[in-house]
C-alpha cells in the first residue's frame, strides 16, 4: 500500500541504524501514541530526549527487522527467538501505508518458518487494531507500570493454526 513510486525493503538491523530507530521510537510515542495516552504516560514511556546510546546497545542485542522505504528507515520491529514481538514502531510520516502490517507479517512468517507455534505481543492501545487485522487475538488487558505511571496495553497472540 505504499505509493507506486516507493520501494519497501524489510531487512535485518545494520550497524548505524540505531539513530533512526531511536528517533522513530521517541517520535512515534509522542506523535502517534499520544492520541491514546496522556502526556504523562508518553513522557514515562519515552522521554523527549532521544537516547541514542540505549538504542545502539539495544539494537546490537536485539537485531530488529527494519523497514526501509527508498533509502529512509520508516519503521522497525524487534522479534525475540521465542516469537515475542517486543517493539514495533513506525515513523508518523509513514503510518497508514501498510508498512507496519508488512513488518508484522514478516515477523509472523519468520516465526512459522522457525516452527514456532505462537507469535505474541503486548500491543499498545493504538497498535491493537493493526495486530487484530494481522490475525492476533487479544488474551487480556495488561497494565504496565513505569515508575508510578500506569499504561494499558493488550496481551495478544497468533497461533500457527490461525495462519
């Protein structure tokens, strides 16, 4: 669903991608998730200052899938070896173009190719409809506390039998 002139590539993290990934994380929370969460919740989730060092270390460890549109990193998704989608964020400029759907479908296909029976995620309020569209079922509501701030999300899963 990206426009006709654009090329989408999904690839593994490469050294140096962490800068764009860190900015996407922070921007997505303060511009997309802020529609469903309070300013205090967004601040607890991701401070306004981008933490490049944290994301460099995290990306080197997690090796996320990266969505590249033309030559720009548009989004990313972390997939743990057990089928857990840990983080999935899209830059606001690229939302509603089918890119995150393709990242999720890529993660699901990767899990099933690894013979995992289940892919699971704790989806934010704003991400829940996307995961539902991709065939995930809500297991339960979940409250995460960051310091004294509570954030609602949803434990969701997709079983191999649903594929």
